[in-house]
């Protein structure tokens, strides 16, 4: 990999039309602005290069570790114990700079670490979380299977009890970080049909993770296909707090609202880039920002970004209070993913031909938003989760099982 030049640019002008900063604590603002400055200097200048080469930015990991943000809301074990809003702002700023780095952090910090914190024992938390907080150990979250995306409840990966632990067999797909992770939480069913989380540590015999290629989104975030063939896991590596898919659902619900923040981050970046471009780009003797069609588009983009900001803030406050329901989390993801998808498309349109050049970043955001629109539950599945909550009626089921959103990034 050729040497990386680190720029020292200032963070871009922040979009805050409804003065959302008035609702944030000093700590939340400090965390957001510190990460924004880091991303402007270290991540954004190199993001498109890594994205184009489909290379993971390993060189950034020591610097990301030094931020001390991994673990976000987790209390103790070397984690920062942030508020849910601050955790959302962290997700926003990563994606505002680079959706691929945001995906790496989301898988490691939100999914893998939260699984251990919510469902693990005290011994397991102390064993793994401090090193994960320092990024000395990298985590992955292995739920999605080749034949089961939205129908993630239908786990086929099996865990058979052995004399001193478990033996895992099965396949996983779209598992972020798995090709280089130090520990992968594999979700499987045991012989009694119970769902369990099994921590598979690096270099386990029979564990094979291959990086997926040919992606047109999140190209510098590495997802893997996993084959598990007689993988032995010690009994102490099973998370004791998980016996049903509902237990696993606690992790998904606790992290899904951060995906709404990630969609917001991409939308903010695209809107801000398009706005600045429109002010500088001249056609027919004047900046294109002076044309009615462009102003109308920018106004509508801002309306969506502002709505997304308020929805994210409220969802995070509810999460902090322990009042965020499955439907609330899904509504935030449903709305923001769809709205952000339109905002980045409009930004690309405003920028014309330049909008497809990686040097302007919007092309990367436009592509990455397609992945965010799908992962941690498709648009349709999120809608059905909301629908179930507001009607009390399960719209789809397989053998009596409720639908469960997949985690495929």
C-alpha cells in the first residue's frame, strides 16, 4: 500500500438549521467535534483512495484506538460510557466522513462489544471488553447466513454439545471484520433449539473466513463469507445471557438506532457538499445556487436532514431512558435510510458529471447509502416491525416465528 498523506483541513461547516446543538450536553458536543476534527484530518482525505482500491485502512486503527470511543455507551471495562446521543453522534460523524470506517466501527463497537456487555458474564466482560476498547482485539458479529437474511430467525448454523464445550458447523455471509477479527460472535442453535452466541477466537481450527469481492458499496469495509466445519468452542465462550432470538434481539434493538444516525451522517455530508458546490459552480454567468430549481432541491434536502436529526435525537434519548421499543428503533432506521437515499441522489444530481467523481466524495456516499438502506433490516422488514407494534398483528411469519432483521454489514 502506498504511503498515506494526512491532511490538516478543518471540519466542514455543520448543518444545524433547527439549532439541535441547544439540546446537546457539553460532553456530547465535545465528543462529536473531536471526532469530526479527526475525520476531517485523517479519514476523509484518504477515504476515496481506500474505497477505490477496496482496501481496508489498517493504518488508521492505532489512531482510531487513541480516540477512546470504542464501546461507546458501555460502562466500565475501559469503555467511555457515553450517552446514547453521544453514541449516535459518533456513528453520524464516522459516516459523514466514510461509511466504510463507520461500518467497521459499528460492527466492532456497537454489535460485537454490545453483545458481550448485554449477554455476557462478568468474567467474559472483563476478559474481552478492555482489550476491545483499546482495539487490541477486533470483534465481529456473525448472524446473517447465505440463505437467511431478513429471515434471520431461521438459523441453520448448529452448536453441538461436546465434552468440554461446543462444536459449531454452518455458514455465514456478509460478516463485517470477520476476515481479520480476533473474535467472532457466531449465532447458532443448539440441539434443544436454543439460540446462543459463541465467541470463536482467532485461528480456531475449522473456521474459514474469505473476503467478499465485487461490491459496489462500502468497498473498503471488508465483509466475509464464513465456513464453520467442526469448530470447537470452549464452554466458557458461550454468552450465558442468550437462549432465545428475543435475547439476541436486545442487541439488535440497542444498536439499530445508531444506523439511523449513520444514514443521517451520509445525508449531511452529501447535502453539505452539494450546497458548497452549488455556491461555487458557475453556469450561464452565475452560481448554480442562484437558480430556482437548485434552491428548491437544496431546501427539500435540508428539510429531510433536519427531520432526520430530530428523529435521531429523540430515539437516542428514549434509548438512554430504556424506553426505546423495537418499533421505535425500526421507525428511525426506516425513515432515515429512505430519506438519506434520496438526499444523496439529489446531491449527485446537483453536481452533474462531477457528482460521479470520487474526488468530490458524493459518489462514494451515493454508493454506500445503498448498503445502509439494506443492512440491519431492509426497508420492508423495518416497516413490518413498526406495523406489528402499531396494530398488534404479525404480518409475516415462518412456522410461527416472527421476522427478525438481518445484520449483514
